[in-house]
């Protein structure tokens, strides 16, 4: 390591001592200036790679299905496998950062993620791709907790808001931009690679990030006296798997009894884990002293609610725009650009001017803006069945502004009181809490959305079926046949929109089958889209209340955070 990355206390060891809990004016960063800024860019690159791979695959699933003859179960596991491995490894990886060194763990994560991306892009069978997605999720979990820890090591408490503002921009890009990048890569069909490009694009970026990280990142001193708590690692992994797996798979399988049994078992195992950590005095996986800090506890609650609401909102708004309104994947991705623009803009402003002047109130104003944006979305969607991108521009920008004002100070307040030698453990806990919150939010919001979709379909068909019958009679179909087609239309649409995949009509329920040779396929397709549009419109408005309630609860919880 070059001399400019050393402090007097580490001149002989060549490492940088992790900062102890000290007043801000006593903090001495291991590197400063342009080198520190470049180091932040490097770690955020790893963060973005992980976020993109969570969202980008969803867009490419149809292409993957066609390319390697994947079944519906395979496509579910391509998404679920990554999520399960990622969630179950976060706390362990965060603790390993404390024990063996943050820089080393980050490099392992980047290298492993890059290699598995290469292999995934070359996979020939569904089974190979599923296994590689599991490994890729584990590598992402090794990489991501170190990002939070490195920000703590590189920046004094009063400076971290700016770093977390940059992180919020990366989060917005990964969340909103993922589908857009996925659509561009799959439709461009670069060099005939098709869906493989979504994995292979990670390879040059990952190699560049690995080389830059070796050059730029300082190392926190490894604590060789401590050992990984293997019993705790097994318990927390089992607890997370038992909680997350049914949340990922539950809706697809209509929430059978085993999903509830698994979640209850997960809570029980988690209780055993907590008791084990309390009684273990030698190198616990999660030091219980972390929970003595009110800011850390309050931060976990607010992060859980805030991130779960944001991610679940983007899930349902994407489904609504693509299926309910008929947007292409690319157009749906473009609709989120105002959010992407507002997050870094207001994140920068929040770190530079708002939080330093009004403290916690700035974060709370951000949550108020998010609540306002959800009400604006309700108004726009409820008043316009065929909503346009221009109508979404203002609420998207307001929501992004709210996120930009909320995320940077929230992370700063959550980790402000955590000692440097426990930064890895704290980062692992925050990330695991974040991931479970997102998974639970998506499961709850998705279940609500599709339940409302099924519940609203009878109202939609009651509105559309009489118009369909009139259209059929107008083109020469007999009254009895028009009535029969209308009845079948109603039953088919209610069955389709009440099923696990609302895009797939039941057997014999496509437009040609319903027309039964009457030559009215175009009429039936148009009325089917109208009925579907009404159902999706009403379901979307109702589901937005989930986001409103979550943001309100986060606002209430924010009063437990420090004022400054």
C-alpha cells in the first residue's frame, strides 16, 4: 500500500486501524481527496452490480425461457435462488469483514461475482444457470456489506451524508434502471448474445472494479484473535432461509400451510439465535452491544419499512404499466427516469445543505414527499385508465426527491454510534434487515395487488360484457351466440386475472378460441384489454395504500432517530 494511505499507527504494519468510536473532530480518514472519491466510486460500482443483477434478470426471463427451454419453475428459481443466497449470507459476510478485513472480503466478493457472471453467461442448461445464480447471490452478499463498512472507515460521521447520498443515487439507478438496462441489452441482441449479455456485461466492469479496488482501497486491521461463530452462522442462515423462502415462493403456490409453518419456524430459530448470541461472550456473530444504541435500533425499523415500501412500489408499478396499460419493457423503464434524476439531485442537496441545517427534519420531509407522491399516483391512475409517461413525470420526480432526502441521512443516523471494530457486523445486520424488509414488502404488496386484481375483475367484466355483446350483435352475431361468447369471456377473464400469472389465459380462452369462428377476434381482444385495464387500474390504486401506510409508519419511527 502506498504511503499516502497509511497513518502513523499503521506505518509498520501496512494496514489502517479501523476508527474507534470517537468524536467527529478526532476522526482521521485513511485516505483523502481524489483517491478517497475514486475509492467510493469503486465500492459503489460493486453495489450497483448487485442491484442490477437482482432486477435485470426479471426482464430477461422470457428470453432465457426460450433460449434454454426453461420451465416456469426454473424461472422462479433463477430469481429466488439469488435472493435466498444473498439474504442468508449477509450477516456472516459482514462479520467476516471485521475478522479477516473489509478490503479482502470486498475483493473476494467482486472476483466471485465476476466469475459467476461469466459462467452464467456461458450456461447451457437451466440447472447450470440455477446453481450459478445461487453462487452469484452468495458473492453479492460477500461484497455488499463491505460497502457500508468502507464508507464508515473512509468518512468521518459529519461527511458520511455525502457518501450515502452517492449511495442513494446508486440504489435508485440499480432499482429503477435495472429493467431499462435489461430491456436495452436483450432487445439490442449484442453480437447475437441475447439474454446472455445481461450476465456477460458484468465481466469487464467487475474486472475493472477488482483492479481499482486493489489499488485504491485501504484495509481495516484484521482481528485475528476473533473467530467466526459457526453455531451462530448456522442458526442465522437457517432462520433467514426459513423466513425468506416462503415469502419468495408463497404467492406462486397460493400460500399453502407449509409457508406459514416455515415462517413460524424461522422466527423460533431466530429466537434461539438471539439467545445464543446473548450467552456467547467470545466473538459473537452479532454483538448484542449494537442494540444498546437507540439510533441503530430505530434505523433498523425505518430502513425495514422504507426500503420495503420503495422496492414493492416499483414491482407493482412496473407490472401495472406493462400488463395493465400495455407499456413495452423499454417504455416502462423510461417512465422511472424522473425518479432516477431526482434521487441524486436531492441526495446531494440533502447532504450539503438540508441535513446539516435541520437534521432529522430533512429526512422526515423526504418521507412526507414520498407519501405525497403515492397520493399523486393514486389520483393520476384513478382518473386516467390509459396513463401516459407525461402524467407520471411529476409524481415520479417527487417520489425520487423524497427518497434522495431520506436515504443518506437515514443510513448516517443508523450507523453513527457504531464502533469501528463492529462496523462489519452492523453493516451485515442492516443489510439483512434491508433484504428481509424488501422481500416481505414485495411478498405482502404483491399478494395485495394480485388479490385486489382478482377481486376487481367481476366489476370490470360486468362493465365490459354488455358492451361486448352489443359489439358482437352489431357485426352480425346472433343474440344467443353473443350471449354465450359474453359468458365465456367473463369466466375466462376472471380465471386468468385470478391466476398466478395474469398474462396467461386458460386453455381455450384466447381470443380466437372465444370467437369460435364468428370472425370477431379483434372485437374480443379490444374488450378483453379494456376489462383487464379496469381491473389493473383499481388494483393499483388500492395497492398504493400499502406504500402510504409503510411510509407513514417509517415517519413515526423516525422520531426515535437522533435530532442531529
